[in-house]
C-alpha cells in the first residue's frame, strides 16, 4: 500500500523533500501558506492543496517543515483533531523548548509524534540525500521508514524521546554555523591584508584543515554568489536556539552569541533571505569600522 504523505511547508527544504518523496513513489500532498511557493510542485505530480485541513485529510504521515515553533504550532494546532491516526513527523529545527511544546500538543490530542530534524540544505533536499536525526518511540519507526528513505541517504535514530533528534541537530548546527563564521573571518582577513582570499582556500585544500563546507561557502563568499541554500534568517534562528541550549546545559555560549551577532548584523543589512555565506559582509564591515 502506498504511503500517503502530507507536507506542510514548501520553502527551500520542504519543496525538495516533497519532490524526493514523489520520485520514490509516495502519494504526496503539499500545502503552503503562500500558494505561489507550492503551486510549481504540481508539475512533479504532487497534489497541491489550497486548504491545510484538506491537505491532511486521509494522510498516513504529516510532515511539517516550517520556519520555527510558532509557525508550526499556528498551522498544526487547529488540525490535530482531524489527524485520524496520522503520524506527525516534525522535521523543522525548533530547539528543545519548542520540541517539548509541540510534543505536548500532540500528546493532548492523542497524535503520534516523531522529532526528526534533518541535516542538509536545499540541494540534498532536492536529491533525497539528507541525514534524518530521529527521536521517538521505536514502534513508530516502521511507519516513518518510507518517508525517511525517500528524503534521506541516512537515518540516525538518536533516542526514544522526542527531542533527542533536536539535541543532536543543535550540536551539528553549532559546527555548521561555526565553520561558516570561521571561513568568513579568514576570507575577509585575507582580503583585508591584500591577499587573494582564494589563496586561503587553496592552502587548506586536501589537508587536515580542509572541509567541503568551507570550500563551498568560501567560494560563495569570494564570488558574492549568495543564492540561498540555507538563508541568513535560518542561521539567526538556529544560533539563538543553540545559545539557549548551551545556557540551559550550563555550557559556555560566548562563541555562539558572537556568531549570532554576526548573522543578525547580516540580516539587518537586508540580506536575511540570502545564503548564510553572506555573513562575510559582517566581517568585512567590522574591519572597516
């Protein structure tokens, strides 16, 4: 029997995930608050609903890929009484308090809930090559498996509690944001010292200091191509969630707060929808002032 999946949220990530599921043969319906973002998916054989309630009707799995916990709760809370046995897979990054809030909401309505944030940006989402970091009861794994196999090249079951996936995702995103900020600093510094920034990327290439992520983001910083794979607005949100988690855990948050300031400055300069590689502008500006 074909798994019927509804995707709520068709931004950079949700649209790619929906296409990957459709290619895998799942029966996919999508809904987005802005219909212009969802409508192009019809060309991929995906059902585009104009009403969120109609979108979840008859679904086996409802996957949410919305910006933050407030957006998820605003969309899903009115729909939970109509889930009728559907499994809720919450794939957005909402942090620890956000996960508790959403898991509690699901429990109050008797809805099965999986915490399943993903690692990857727009391109892996389009290619079905994300890494799924899942947390939730083992008995839900079989229902979720066709979805996870379609959207990801790897599924990591982090633990049996909702929130375990978010914990690992925050740790991974701390590294992603840190390496992006560090690359921006070195690219900006090389330029400020009169050295071609490409020389920095060349000197770390193929050695123990190298990183595919540093190379990709560094190239974007040098060329100024900030076509969004992961937007600055998302980096601002996630750095805040990571700083909150560090504080709650009693760990040092100074580095993440500094990174958040750099991403916030970039967003405030009008680049909130640009790729997070645009943070290089904040480092260049700080050197000029």
